[in-house]
């Protein structure tokens, strides 16, 4: 069996590693659309940006797996796929495989702003993006970050410098709307950035190096857009396998075409934790969808059943989230001490997520409890901590 | 280059060279030592990079941070010498030492 994987990011590499570890006895062709060997993205906005060293430390695959004899690496963008014939087309070559895996991820959204040159516009999705940002930082005194999600505040912490002023500009009414107000407050208290909410950008004034906004001019020697990502669905779309918001699959990562699967954050499938079909952008989603597909390709199919989890580092603070909540979910504070903060997100009595700031034990306990089933708000509040609830569930 | 000996979950001993300043995870991962999953890539958020250090390591490292200790308490069968490979930074003092990769990461 010959498998062609489009993309060489987190999901593709987890799939490759699990196939090799599982003694897969076919061939794997990987199409890497980037000019670097596979690397990890999370450090790009965290430790690596704060201290960019050699890129070796970002390595995503162990060397023996990357060099495994069953893998062929093609450094090229895929231009088209023909599922009926198992064909993958790059610029000048067609490859025939038995199964096509789309692991194309997402790309950073970019806003075009009148007067703002491309040299001053940055996004952070790829290693090349970060290299272009770090090489543009010399003499920069004012950085404006558009968007106020995790990425924006990770960037602010990592770019902190005595000679720089960093401003985070949110379009909406609050920063970090993905998490509870309480957990967000803890992180925002520590951010080196100043925050403006309700900002609409009108244009860029090159002469005064400022963004002209509904709040007046905001100094910006460079602008980083951290306004979210859009899925790379063009290949799937061209053969009728894409929906607007992703590539739909079943619980085994199979698209409606028997020769095509999709994994990682481009895939759109039922999330059992939420009873909802949505696309999730996180390492856990990339790894868990890849594992699900690996099992199927190794002949031991098991439906996707993982609970999502996520983390974000902002300087010394570590946010860890077990589960996933909708923005409208209620929030109830469970622990709020000088060092730790734990917030429960819930829909009535059903807990959807635990947000833990510098509270790793609570986060891990929540992951274990979600693996066992649902968590009841009442039981959790009675137990006093997620950890105690886990212990009582075990005794 | 300095090196470590790593005992993998199949009881194979593997020599792993390292650069001072690297973490145990970076060195062992690059070498492809079996049994280290490192789902979060060093983010101290998954506890799937659990290793057990030999007694010779005593006194060469600072104690684990609260965060690391909390994560470790959820590793499978942690011992007093357990550490998360991604949180242990190597220096010249570690040349020649031995560690064991946990049998199971979850
Ligand atoms: C700066 C940053 C920080 C992050 N921090 C965290 C974090 O702390 N925690 C967390 O859980 N998640 C984090 N994430 C998200 C996480 O990295 C992603 O969810 C994960 O990488 C998704 O994996 P993927 O394989 O689906 O996509 P990707 O890793 O994006 O890989 C997709 C690859 O496919 C390639 N590709 C696309 N189209 C083609 C084509 N036609 N031909 C060839 N190649 C193609 C792309 O170039 C890309 O290399 C972060 C992301 C970024 C950018
Ligand atoms: S790699 Fe995830 S905790 Fe060490």
C-alpha cells in the first residue's frame, strides 16, 4: 500500500511516526510545501521567538523516523489531486498512490490595510514568518498586534523589550474571548502589552508610522496580524470534498471518497466531547486525528474519541485547558489563590472545560475525568477541586 | 561531544550525544529513543516524556518546578527520580550518566 500525505506539519508527522512505530509495511510519500524540514509551531510564538537559536531545537520528527527507508520526502506544493485515480500532482510531476491524506492545516488570515506596505505587515504561522519578523525588529519601538487571542498575548510576552511598546488592538469588546473572564484577567494582568478594545483600523499613515483608527492614531513601526486562520481546503474543494469551514470526515477521518482521508486542523468531524461537528485548531486535535487514521491504516480501526486539550504560555504564566467550551458557556470559579486560578466552564450542570492557570494538577485531573465520562458541576463544586473529585471517583 | 546512555522500554541501551544547554528531550528525541512521545513538544503540558534518572544524577540538577512536579504526579508510576525530559537542561556534568525511559507514557 502506498500512502501520499499532503502537508508535513503536526498531523502529518504524528501519522508518519505512528505508522513507522506500528510496523506499517507500505510506502509513504510526503509532500512538504514548506522549505524547512518538519518543525514544531507552538514554540514559534513562545520560547523560540523570545530566544531564536538554531532551528534544530524545533525538530518535529526523530531523525531515525524522518530518514526511515519507507518514506520519500518531496519538497513541493501539491497543485491538485485526482481521487478517482489516486493521483497527486505537483508543479511538474504526477505521483500515483493508493490513498491520499490531506493534512494541509490552515494559513494565517491577513487584512489589507490602506497605506501599509507588505514589509511592515507580519503574520505568525510558519518558521519563515517568524524569521522575517525577527529580522525586521531592529530599531522598532512600536509594535501593533491586531487580534487579541492566545497568539497575540504570547507574541507580546515573547517580544517584550525595554525599548519597545507593544499594543494589542482588539476588534471585539474584550481580549481573550475564548476563555472565561476570570482566567483572562489573570493572564492580562501580567501582559507587557497595552490593550485597546473595540478598535477598527482605517488606514496606515506611513509618514507618522501610525495606524489610523477609530481611537485615533496608534504608533506602529510594524503590524502583526494575529486575527485567526483559515483552512487550506482548495485541493479538496476542487474535487468536491470540502465544505466552507473544512474537510468533512467520518469518525475514522475518512472523507466521502474512499481514497481520501483528512487529518489535523483542516478536518471537520464529530467531536464526541461536544456532540458537535467543528474544526479545532490545536496540537491535541492534530495528534488525535492522526492517531485515529494511523490505527485505521494499520488495520485496527477505532473511532475518534479524544477530549480536546490546549495550553498557552504567556511569560511565567501557563494556561492549560482540558475540554472545550463555547464562548457562551457559563463560568464558575473553582480555585482563585495567589498562585493558581481554576475556572469551570459549563452548560448547566454539564462541565465543558476546565481552564487552569498555573494549576497543572487540576488540568491533568480534568483530562483524566473527561476520559472517564462527563463531569457534573455540582459534584465538582462539592469536591472542591478537580483533583479531589478524581480521587473520590477512584476510591 | 558529551553523551548519555538511555535505556529504552525494550531494555535496549542507546548512546545519545548532546550539546550542553539542550534538554534531555531534545537530545533523546533527535536520536529517536523509543518510548518518548512528547505530545506537546516540550510544553510541559502532556507528561508523555517521562524519564527516570539514575542516582548519579543526584546533585546535578535543581529540583523540578511546581508545574513539572504536578505534571509528573500524573505520569504512569512516577518514582522519586522521575523527571519530564523536556524540563531537564543538560550540561557538561551530565556526560556519561544514564537514564531510563518510562515503560509507558499513558
Ligand atoms: C505560532 C503558533 C503557536 C501555536 N501554539 C499552540 C499551542 O500552544 N498549543 C496548541 O495546542 N496549539 C498551538 N498551535 C496550533 C498548532 O500548531 C496547530 O494546531 C497544528 O500545527 C496543526 O497541525 P496540522 O498538521 O493540522 O497543520 P500544520 O501544522 O499547519 O501543517 C500543515 C502543513 O501543510 C502544508 N500544506 C498546505 N497545503 C499544501 C499543499 N497544497 N502542498 C503541500 N503542503 C501543503 C502547510 O504548508 C503546512 O506546512 C500554534 C500554532 C501557531 C502557528
Ligand atoms: S513534552 Fe510534553 S510534558 Fe514534556
